[in-house]
């Protein structure tokens, strides 16, 4: 009996472990609810609600192939031991097939335990790459062309059929609801629905309609809601593979210029989108290469910069969306409800916590990991470190919430929607409500200090102090020296490549 172990690859197409196992005979398709995952600090109920929706469709699709999903709960090696006993009448487990996962420390440790379990029992354990991330990468040089070669291969076809477990009284198990997993209920609203068909519908509507103004829409939290692809949770849970996304995009690019009256914005939009698909793996590669960046600064010369100054009350205000900065508060409340935010607003939230509030990135990263339904560890931790300026190889960007509001929510639509206390505040004061005269506060029904907080920090002062501290550290000889090593391990070579070609 072959076992395909599904993790964050909840699909049947472009799934090499499934194809390889199915070609060898009866195959059990397994998903495990793992307590170590459900209790990890980055986890939130909404993650498993989304995964369950994907699992439901995965089970249906497996049903059409002649089998069904087996679902268990427990530590994975123990689940394998149990299954091996249950499958004894059919000869036990003959091999385990899965995709490589670039995950957090708990998943890495669990994979090691699974490998050990297999070694002890002489059970072959075969893992395949899941996307463009390269395991045991020697050098970053040439990474982009490796990505290109790997992703350019056509997606694998769905197996034509799968021989099922054929044992009497074998319990497949079922999808478990959050309360059955001892999780609190999710009271989110407007979260994307999980699944395989919906992943493909989402990409199709982006490539045919929604994506036309992607280059501009991606920056604003209003237009970005529809104007971004919204593919992230599907890629994170693997209900669509990176190769499927890339090939659908290439197919669409090939149609450009064929229709008269085509909107000229499509060309740039699709080019930007394709670039971001590569970024997905580029950022994940950093965690794959250096799993410690879940815990430590990529550039260790930045150690000690913020750790001892963590202000709990500022952190609490940031998490609650009560900092007194309307754009920051609106973004935080939006993501806590819907599980999604566009890139620029994610970056602004992190910049605000790292610079204006001077909070070390680790706890904010865990908090936002819980909020993002698309939580992807490799992207998340790499982006967090980059946005808080501790890599030493990226430009330091300190966002001004005021400027972001002027540029990306000039009419206050987003802010009024997510910070209803500010609904009646006149446009003139929406960026800095604390400047409202008392009579305007009365008229607008928003008293500063009771209905909506005063700013918890003075932006100008905090900005100046942060800029000075980060630049002085970045310019120090130890940070510059360490930056060379960081670049060697993680830096994108594309710009260097372009520059050397221009020269
Ligand atoms: C602090 C911070 C944390 C983040 N955490 C995550 C995360 O946990 N999971 C996640 O998928 N993305 C994360 N991102 C990247 C980005 O914000 C999201 O991928 C994007 O907003 C998802 O929406 P979309 O699918 O509509 O993106 P689109 O703009 O339509 O992009 C398409 C796909 O490209 C990839 N992509 C886009 N932008 C980036 C980027 N800057 N870096 C890497 N890949 C990118 C994603 O897979 C995305 O789904 C983070 C960004 C920041 C600043």
C-alpha cells in the first residue's frame, strides 16, 4: 500500500507524489490534523477553516478517481504507525510519497521524525519539489534561471485512476470542524473561500478582467481587493500549483496583441504579475536556505537593536488597531476581519511597528501570521525582516501612514469603512483626527481620547529617531560586512545581472 501524504498541496493535478504512487498500485491518500500545527503561535482557526474547504473538494476529486481522502488527527509518525497496523492485512505501508515543505521549525522537525520512522522500518520516503524552491541549494547564482526551467515544465496531468484501499472496516475518517479540534470558533467575515475550482476561477477572472489595471490597483487597499489576483491562499495551501498559475499566465500573455481594442495596460500588468510569481519562490527560498530566520535577524549585526525595548502597550494598540493613526488602524482591523491585505499596506503595518513603535519584528510577525489566511512562512518571515530593516541588503523604507492615506485612500473610503468611529469626521481631519477642534469633535460624534485615541507616538519624532538608529547600524562596519554574507546567501542576482549587462 502506497501512502500519499498531503500537506500544503491540496490538489490532484500537477501532483507528482500522487502520480508516482498511483502508478505503483493501491494508494492511500492521507491528510493529518497535527496538534503541533494547531497549537503553534502562528496558527489561527481561520487557517483550518480555509484548509477544510480545500480538503472537501480534494476528497470529491479523489472520489472521481476511484478513491477517497483518509483523514487522521495526531502526530504524523504516530499516525503512520497506526495506519501501518491497520493496513497489515494489505501488507502494510510500502512507501510514503509527499512534497517538500518549506515551513516553520515544527514542520521541519516533524519531517525529520517521519524520515527516521521510515528509515527504522525500511519504508521508502520520497519527497518531490513543490514549486521553484530548491532544497540544499549551493549558491544563489543562477537561481532565477533554475526557477524558470523548473516552472516552465508543463503541469503534470491528474492520474487517470487510483486503486483504493480495499479493506473491510477500514475507517477513512472525516473532515473535522474547529470545535472538534478543540479550537475557538472563527468569527472572521469576508475571508476567501478555499477550494480547487475556486482557485482556478479566481485566476481566470484575474487574467481575463480584474487584472487589467494591476500595476496601479495593487498599491491601494480599495482597488487592490479586486485588482490583485487574490491567489495567495490557494498557493499557500496548494489548491493551485505555482506551475499551474504560471502556465495559465503564459497562455494569457500569448494572446496579447491578438484582439483589436485590447487595453494596453494588460501588457505591463501581466509582466508585473509574472514577476511576483517568481518572488513567491524567491522569498521562500530564504527560509529554505536559512531556517533560523524564523527566529533570528538575517543580518546578526542588527541583534540587540530593538529586542530590549519592546513596549507592550504600543504592541497592544497596534494589534487592536487603536494607534490613533487612521490608515494603520484601518489596515489592522481589515486584515483581522478578512484575512487579507494588499502588499503595500502589509509593508506599512510592519514599517509602523518596526520604526515608529520600535518593536522587534518577532511578535508582530507571529500576530500577523495568525491574521493572514495566506500565511506562507518563507514569504512572511523574509518580508518581515526586510520591512523592518534587519537584512542589511535592502533599502530601508519607513512608510508615512499620512502619505499612504493621501495617496491610497484620498476619499477616506477605506478608513471610514474599517474605523467606523471616524465615519462622521470631515475629510479635512480624517488623516489627523486628533487635530479636530472640540466643537467639530462634538458635531462629528467622535471625541478624541474616548471614541478614538490620540496618536500613541509622535510620527515626526519617532520617524527621525528610527531613521537615525537604523542608518547608523546599517552603516556600521560589522553590519556592512555581514551584509555581504547575507547577499551571498539570499540576495537577488537579477539587478546585478541587469547592471552588468547595461555596463
Ligand atoms: C510583512 C509582509 C508579510 C507577508 N506575508 C505573506 C504571506 O504570509 N503569504 C503570502 O502569500 N504573501 C505574503 N506577503 C506578500 C504579499 O503581500 C502577498 O503575497 C499579496 O498581498 C497576496 O495577495 P495576492 O495574491 O492578490 O497578490 P498578487 O499581487 O496578485 O501577487 C500574486 C502572487 O505573487 C506572490 N507575491 C506577490 N507579492 C509578493 C511579495 N512581495 N513577496 C513574495 N511573493 C509575492 C504571492 O504568491 C501572490 O499570491 C507579505 C508581505 C509583507 C510586506
